[in-house]
């Protein structure tokens, strides 16, 4: 979760002498109530009225006289209330203007167009709240006065993936968390028919119906409704989005939805999914691998849900702080090749699969700015407890604290890191031109309307077909594969002599009968126990992306060679393979060494070993 | 807990858990594995060609001692056909370098390969002790790092080497990668993970230990009972660079393969053409002729600062007009050329072993140095040994900051390894030639 849960309050509020202007004039104590409730105002003379102080309530103590007050260095008029950067005191209005200016880069880059349907990935943390507030401010609705310029007429949905159970919370606590997040989103101004808030449990990643590729867009409303897709309310029909009404009608929690038997069945299914999620996460012994797996699952579910809703753009709240830490942590995970794709403004790698483009509009905003933004508006973050108690064992947590520590002494650290990352070659799917756009040069608006009315997938599909060739992606983390990895995969798959194996996006065609057999877990086990699938069948299975690891069923020593080949032919990147799926086991024996050596030979890499039981637990729809 | 048997040979008792792979192996298998991995690295990356004369940068610390041992072993075992010798640099730090040089001299006998020593005093006219006396203990590592890098090359040229092998290990490389990311130094980030640097130049540098973990090097030295010197540089406590190293150690504790992963990431980085264009083209220093990215190389700038009594010159951030280093005296160039002439003379006399260190830069050119090498026969130039291993892409921060390195052996590792290791890691802790330049 990148919602700033590691941020230290004291550090962020900078209660130094320069924070003095946060006090109301005359040293009158401003009541906390006033501060938080009036926080939404945007008057540039915020603090001069004495009582209407926008300062964070806990910074009251630091100033005691007007003499210490500073004027905002931007507008030179209002009194500064925050100190985002050293020697740059800002008033609330200028802080918000700065943040929203950065978010508005979406518009100047033509990444957010009229009639777009955007989903905000909302964790409930500081940065996603900031993002949501700013997006709502950019939006033109029916009530927007005509003279307000620069607003865009797009529709918005707030999506929260509730992963509370993955953090060890009980089902009840998870539901409470979901409600709290929804309330937080509503405090930001979302809610109502025009900006619905949806909470989706992470275990839904196991729902085949939800994540199936949408072959036929007409099916969507029926599917979503019939399966009782989303637990959420306030989803009203929005013009051009007929799916919504039915989604709401089908939701499980609404009073009249379905018979009791139906509900029981749903509950049972849901519990089963939760159990599967727990088992999956527990099968990854390495804390870092577990966190990464969680993140990949979350992103995948987010994209899938958004695609089902007809969303064509997902907006993520990753701040500069988070991205800088990610540069470090991804480097430490050996993902140097894929790294530049992570920190760009635009990412359309999933568009070919009918999923929305991903935008990171907060990438220029620091976490500190986001925290101040929320504080000054009285917005409280909703955060999950950080469960990796041994954060010393998590590379993500280590990288975050490393960057934070440097940032304290050298405030340019963040942007230096990001500048370094910007010097790396991004991928074709990051190019601004890669974003599918309406084709007709004239009458853009009409074309866009037609495109979005139809839902997200189509206009894109044919665009993407003619677009630049995208690299092959890892099945799990969707990172582009290096040439070395692709060669290793091809080489490992070759001995199996499977005609249908084509690493690449055109994999669909050749599904052997054996591969079909392996489509469901139960069947896999049966097949594994009775008659082992032949080598070609296994390779076909992995080629199909089923991610069953036959070796997990066939674990005898004699099968070592087979296992080597099968593992390596599954289209995973080296990092996922080594760090999530096949984390080393302590007493692995000779097979470990042989396998390690083999990986080293084929991928210029050594040390990771043997399979764990993670492999068969993955959701089945992680396929190319 | 029942004693486990080694997973390699299955016969003897496992003595240690390899820090890199967590495999439990016996002592003999560990030696074999470690040596074979280095051999594999050398063969796969084609580090050496038969008949080359290779200078092993030797400080007397654990990395270079193990490097010298492994290189002689592998050279004999696999017939690389290399002409090896030890090259040390004497920075002139009393209480540190003089002792470590003794270690190197013993190594010379133990491994039967010749030793050359080059000293700062000879090359620059200053010892580190004198420099510190003038500038204090802040930034002194900048001088040491910059000078050492050049001294190593000069010493190697003097001795007629084709290549320099340094003892940089995986931890060092990973640390440099991180530092370059943090500094936004894209050009260096691009090459710091290369196993060969300066491939086009006449004197490439190679890192046979690029994939070898520091802890394994310490273990190897310990179990082989190699004779190495493990005292921290007396000026090291004042050096920076520790935070990145600490982070690397944290990463290693969280996931042992992370160090290799960092290196792999750096190998996979590809840079945009825009940033490639900005790479400074290598050129030669207009004063000393040494390779430099600026009109005047850093060593010359620092040296001028020292000689003119302006020790901040070249240390604090300065930028003059026309891209020149600010504060350089326009006349110095002439002086330097005159010095070069006298340096040649000095060469002749210096062959006799008496070098009067002229106060000003008797910082001769490469050509001069080369002459020196040929005319006054290598044998005589008392090998200057560059004692520590600067790196050509060096950041010049500090040579000895790596000292903390092996201290990172976590408790559990020690426990796994039995009581013997505790002393070893403590010893290793002090060793400091790991600094990536």
C-alpha cells in the first residue's frame, strides 16, 4: 500500500521555527474543530481571519507571536501555513494550486479527455485522497458554472481493493475497513451517482467470471449483474454506462437481492476464495515476495474490475516519494530492465487485453505535499495496519526507510532518484502516443463519444493492433521480459516440442487437449495423481499460462530434469520466478544446486532454487 | 540438531552455510565452489587473454589477498597463461599503509609473484599524512581516492602491465550502483556494473570478484588462513559512503540474493539516447595527459590546490567560466609543462631511488611515466604499489569507507559457522580495501 503509512507525522509537519505561521494571528488558539471543518476553503487569506485557521491542529503550539509569521513565498500575500520544502513557506491556497497544477498535467498532455471514464485507485491513504480531491476539482458536471474554464467532462468511479484480510484482519474488520475507506472517499467529495465508490475484496481476484477477458462487450452488464459483482452502493446509472445500474441491482448487500439460497452460495464461494487467497499468500515464505505478490494481485484485480465497468483509464496515486522508493526496491529485486516502465506517467501495456490504461498523475507530487494537502482539508487517512512486523526483512520497507532517511538530510534525493530513472529507456507502452486516441482527426469529440459509449475496449483494440509492438510481459507481474529471459524461456520450452508454444501475445490458438484438461484445479490434481501428464502436455499447460506446476504434483527425484524444463518454460520474469514463485527452501538438497546452476547458466543468474507450492495456487486467469 | 552433511559431496559434515546461496557445504566444497565460480566468471566474460601481464591491485586487505591467491591458483590450475604481479600503492599513511605493505610483501613470497610499489610521495610529492595535515580530516578521502586511481594506472604502466585486476566484490559493485542512482550520475551508472572498464584503453581494469560476496571472501580467507591485513584506514572514521553500504547489508540480510539482483538490474539498465549524448567524452588532461572528462583532470586540480595552499580547490563545488574549473591559475599550465621536463630528469635520478619531491607538481605525464618505465627498467622502480584498489570509474569519495563491510556478518551466520568465524568476521570488519572508487 502506498498510502504513506510509513510516514512519520512529526517529520512531515516540520514543526520548526518556520512552522510558526501556522498559528492564528494574535496567538489565539484556534479550535481544532474550526481547523478541520473549515479546511475545505480555498481563500488565499486563509489564516488572517484569526479563527478560521487552516493550520494543522497540532502545530498550534509552535508559534506565539506575529513576529514569527511568514508570508507565503508564492503569492506573497497570505500567511504561510506549511513548509513543504526548506525555505519555501506556502499558504494553503498556493499549496493546493501547486498540487493541482501537477495533477492537471493530465489535461495538458491530453491524457484525460472529455467523455473519458476514469477510475481512481483509492487506497484511503494520503495520496489517493489528494488525487481524488484534485480530480473532482477538475471535473465538469451538470452544475458547474459555464464560465469555469479548464474543466473536463469525464466520468469517475472510485475503486478500492480491500485487502484487509490479506493483512490478517478478520472478515468483520475487513468490512469495517471497507466502510471506512468509502466514508473517506465520500469526505473527499466522491459518492453519489456521478462518482460512485466501489469496494472490491481482493479475493475476487479468484473470480473467473470477473477476470475473464471480455470477448463480447455486450455481455458485460449481464455477467456483472448475474454474478452479483460488486459490493458497493451509490452506483447509479450514468449516461453512457448502462452497466452500472445493473451492477448495483446485483449487489449482494442490497436488501432485495436474490434469494437466501443464492446468498448462502455466494457467501460460501466468497469464503472459499478468501481461504485460497490466504493459502496463496502463505505459500510465499519471503516477506518481500509476499508483498509483491499482493501488489501484483491488487493491480490485476483493479484493472480487471475497471475493464468490466467500462473504465478506460485507471488513475493511481503513487507519489514521487513512493516511486523513488520503488526505483530503489525494484533495483534491489533485479528488475532493472522493467523498472523504467514503472515510473512513467502513462502505461498502456494492458490495453491490448482490453484493460484500461494506467496513469500516475501524482508522480510529481511528494508525499509531504499530499499529507499537508489532506491535513489542511481535515482529511484523515484510512490505513491498514502494516503487517510485516519484521520490516527489516522486507526489501520494500527497507527501501522506503532508506529513501526517507536520505530525504531528511538531502531534500533533493527524491527527484535525483527519479531523474536517474527518467534517463532509463522507457517502453513503447509508456509513450504518450501509445494511448489509444480517437481516430478521426476532425470531429474528435464525436469519435470519443462513440468510443466511450461503447465501453473501453473496442476503439482501442484496433488501435493497439496497429500500434507499436509491445514487449512480451511476465505472466504474473506484467513486467517486460528481457531478451535473455525470453531466450531462456524459449530454450526451456523447445525440447518439449510443442508446436503451439508461441511466446507472445498471439498465444491463444494452440490449446492442446491435455492443456484443457488442466484447466481446473481439481482436474489437475486428478491428472497429477493418476496418470502424469506427458511432457508435451505439461509444457502446453504452462504455455497456456495455466501456471500449474506439474512438478508440484510429481515431486520425485527422478523427475528433476523434467521439472527444470517445465519451470523454466513458464513465461515468468526471473524476479517473479525466483522471488515469489520459487523461493529457496532451506533443505532442498541436490536438486537445488542443480537447478540453481541451470538457472545461472541460462539466465546469467544464480542462487534461486526449487519450487514452492505457490505455483498451483495462483489464480487461473493469469494468462498471456 | 543433527549435523547436516554437505549437500555437494554428501560425505563430510557441512561446515558453513554459504552466504550467497544458503547452501550448507563442507569446507572443501566451499573452496571448490568459490574458486569455480570465479573461474566461471573469468571464462564466461573472457576477462583475460593468454600471455597478458596482469597487475593485481593489492592493498594487503582481504579482497586483494584472496584475489591474489585465487588468481595464482586458477592461473596454474587452468593454464590461463597470465604473467601476474602484485601492484601496491603507498599512500603514506603511517600506522596503516606501512603495516599493510608488510602483508603484501609477505604475499609476494607466499604466492611467488613479484611486487611493485608506487607511492604518492613519488608521484605527487605529497603523502596522505601531509595532505591531511594541510586540509584536515574532512574530504581527505577525496584526495586519496582521486590520486589512487591515477597512481594505480601509472604504476601499472610503469610495470608494463596490460590489465589491472582489482578486488572489487559484489557488495562493492552493488553499493556503487546505488550511489550512482542516488547521485543521478547516469554515465557512471551505465558503466559501474561492467566487469571490464576501460576496455578500449590500453589498460583495462577487470573485477574477477564481481559476483563474489564479501562474506564469502572473508570466509575463504579465514578458512584458508590467508595472511591479510585487517586494520581500518586511520582516516576512515571520517569518511562518508556508509549509508549505502549499510543499506546493502540490510538488503542482504533480508534476501541474500539481493546483492546479485542489484548488479543484474544495473546490467539491464539501458539509457535513453538523450542521456547518452550527454556523456562527457573522455579526453586527456591538458596538464598531465592522463584520461579525464574535463580539460584538467581532477588529480591536477587537487594537486594545484594543495600546492597553492587552497585545499578547497576542486573539493567544494565550483564552476568557472567556459566550463573551466574555477580558481585554476592560468599560468599553472606552463609551470606544469616546465615541471614535466624536470620530471624527466627526475626520472633519471629517481631511478637511483632518490626522488626529491619537488614541491610543485612533479606530476608527470603518462608519456614521461612510460619512458620512466622503459628507460629506468622496471626492476629498479621500486614498485609502487598502489595499495588499494581504486576503481577507474571511481567516485573518489573514499577509499576506506568500506571498512565496515564485513562487520555485517549477521549473528546467525556466525552461529551457523561455529565459533571460529566470530574472530574472522571481526578481523574482516576492519579490512578496508573494498572501496569502490
